[in-house]
């Protein structure tokens, strides 16, 4: 039963629980404002349930955790509040649980489906805490700790007020100097976020002198090499993107990619480890970005270039894998287009820029042409139209490409 993308108003009737033989229910992209009825748990044949992009209120029913055969549950982009029920963790067979962009709060479970960060989406819920480390949520504080922190905050605020006038003068000087920022300033700001410092010589060693056997890709602005190096006291395999600074626009590409990856954090975006802006052994400018290495190559190789296994057998993408890749790419675009304070437009989305990790999870990369769209009164309406077109068209185009 697919009633998505209509203008349905009002409540979800409790009689929906009488539809016991339905496999799929989709009420997404409407204007439903009621709470989720407990009777949905009576639909024991459900495989897919989507209530996303409505204005549904209230809490997530505990009874949803009894849907044993559920493969995908999407409650994203609503006004759901309260805590995540522990019963949802029992949905061990679920492939995708999307609770993102609600008003959920409290502790995220750490067992069941919540043990795998690739299956759970909870971004956009600012008051959630705990969970497994891969979800990168803040730790939960007990009541005693909160009171203690509140007292400390009051003391700090009082002390800060005493020196506020002095700081105003210093800040005004810093503001004047900010207009003279250079690419080196950009690298320092990135490193201040505790990215590891790395030199040109270390990258030469990591890639065996940028040897041809370590070359894993080449694009308009540079080449990518596989390398081995130590990151945070651990051995890691990395992908080093070396910019061809003789190419027109390469320096601007470096700055654009740094600006984007510095503030963008999503499980379906390629993770940057550090950057290097230095000079080589001949005294020439050298710029490179170091990324987490994704061993399964890019989507274009899988679909068109007939990737081979080590035993010589041709690799292929199964139907469900293609669907998961399309969902991953759509999730990354949704994150970029909803980015605050300014939406991000990728500008170069194509199969060769969709990389796959060891679990075949898709990660969008190559942000050299990306740009931030700063909204003002004259631009905001135009951007909403552009964002809507890109948001719906890009995943559709990718689905056409995959299938």
C-alpha cells in the first residue's frame, strides 16, 4: 500500500492494524500529524514501513519492536520526541532503521540493530547521547554530573564577564586580520581540529615514492595513490590524492575540498584523515589530501569495468546491493542539501566518485567542485527549487544507472 507524496492530512487510523497481510506500507511525504498508532504492531507480515517526511508527533510506540520480519523502518523527518524504545534493538533482522531529523532525546541503545552503525541513521536528533562509538554521539551525563556542570558553568560565566571588555579589543584586532587568510591558514584551521600533521617526505615513504603500482585513480585535478602510514599511533591504509598544481583550477579545487570536508560529517561521505600543503624535494608547491582507503573501489568499476576477484572470477552487484548503494548516496545528498548554516552542492556526482568500503557501504567523495550556497532573501527561494530538483533527480538518475 503506497500512499506517499500526496496531501494526506489528519491522523493515522487505528484500523490500519487490520491490514494483517500487507508486506509494505508507505505513507511518506504527506502532512499526517497524529501519533503512530499501537495497532501497527498487529501487521505482523510487514517487511517495509515508511512514515517519513510528515509532521507526526508523540513517541515511538514500544510495540513496533515486535515486528519480527521488518526489513526497513523509516520514521525520519517528523516531530517524534521522547527516547528510543529498547524494543527497537530487538529488530535484529532489520537492514535499515532511519530515525533521523526528529526531536528524540536520551540514551541510544547499544545492543541489537544499534550495534551496527551502517544500519542505523539518527542524525538530526541533537539531544541523543551514548550509543556505540561509531555513532559519534556525546556521552550521557547523570543528574549529579549535570548539576555539577551547571555550577561550574555559572562560575565560568561570572569570571568570563570580568574580562569581557578586554577580550572585545583583542577580538576586533583578530577580525581585521581574518581578511588576510591564506591556504596555509586553512590547513592550520583543519589541523587545529586534531588532524594528524604530515610532511611531503612521509607521503613519499607511504606511497613508495608515488610508485605507479600504487596508483589507484586519476582525475582532472590530480592522481590518487594507495599508501601505508601511521595515523594516531596505528598502522593504516590510506588513499593520497595528489593535486596537479599545473592544472588550472587545481588550487581552488584543494581549497573547496578542504572547506567542504572540514565541516561535513556523515557515514556516507568519504572520511578525510589530514591534508598536506608543503613543498617537494625540488622546492615546488605540493598539495595533497589523505583519505581513509576504501578497498572495494568505485561504483563505475563494478558496473562497467568488470571488477575481478583474486581467484579470477568476475564480481557483480546483486539487486539488494544496488538498492543499498542508491539509498546510501541519497542519504549523503540529503545531508549535504540540509547542511547548516549553508547547504552544500556537490557539483560532480558520478559513479566514479561513489566509493565502496569493505561492507559495500557507499561513500560519496571528490568535493573539488563543491560549493556552499549561502542563502539570503533574494537567493533562498531559488535554492529551495534547486535543492528540490537535485534532491529528487539525483537518486533517481543513480537508480536508472544501477538498474
